[in-house]
């Protein structure tokens, strides 16, 4: 049985295109892997801190209050471009930021912060996508995410506001608070006093 000449050419064309697509996918994946950047930075906070403000696009914010010397550990990761991030002290306020730049080949981008601060520091924490974890403390807390988990434990504070659009909120108090707002548009909310 013989194959018509047109069918042979079509099969060759499909085979060549398959090889071209396979090479393109493989090389893009390899290039993305090679272009990944990871960095970790540690910074001392210094005395006199009253307010910690964190605003990140993607990643985890973890705060331990009353757990030793005040410091910030920042970890960033990005493929093609690292996220923009900043640690800035303004008087009694410490501002931490992290933002990802949109890119066609960006497969990974986040900024994680692990912060140790004094017990009474007020917290204003925001993450578009990611987790917010707080342990301990007596200062007021405001924590918001668009999508992610908020977990605040061992709190001895009078005021807490925790809200997520998609995710869950878990609050645990070691002493009864005066004012609590806990919201999840889609997800679970648990408050333990």
C-alpha cells in the first residue's frame, strides 16, 4: 500500500512543528529555571518602634511579638525579575513592602517577611495573596488579605480586625478583647477566647 505524496508532506510538517514546539517549551522552562532569583536579607530594627506596617502582593507575613531582639528577615523570589521590596524606618514606624511586576514568563514571585518586634507594637498588615501569621502581643492588630489565611494566636490585645475575601480567619486570645472584627467573604472564621 502506498501513501499519497501530500499525506507524507503533511506528516513531515506536523512532525517538524511538534519538534519546534517541544524545543520552545523546553527552552522556556529551562530559561525560567535559570532566571530565578532568591535572596534573604536580615535587618535590625532598633529601639522606639511603635507601628509595623507591611504591604505585599504575594507571600507570607509572620510576626512574633515579644520574642527577642527586634529584627526583620526578608526572603524574596522571582523568575525573570525579582520583586520590588523595601524596608524603611520613619520615626516610630517601620514600613515593609513587596510587589511583583507582571511579566509573561513570570512563574514565581513572592516576598516573605518574618519580623520580631516588642510586645506592644501596633500591626497593620496587608497581603493580596498569601498568609498572615501573628503570635502574641498587646498592641492593636489590623490584618487583611484578598486571598489567604489569617492566623493570629496568643493575643492579649484590646482591638483586632482581620478580614479576607477568600480564605480563613483564626483568632486566639489569651485575654478577652474589647473589639473584634473577623470576616471572610468566602471561607471559615474562628474566634477563640
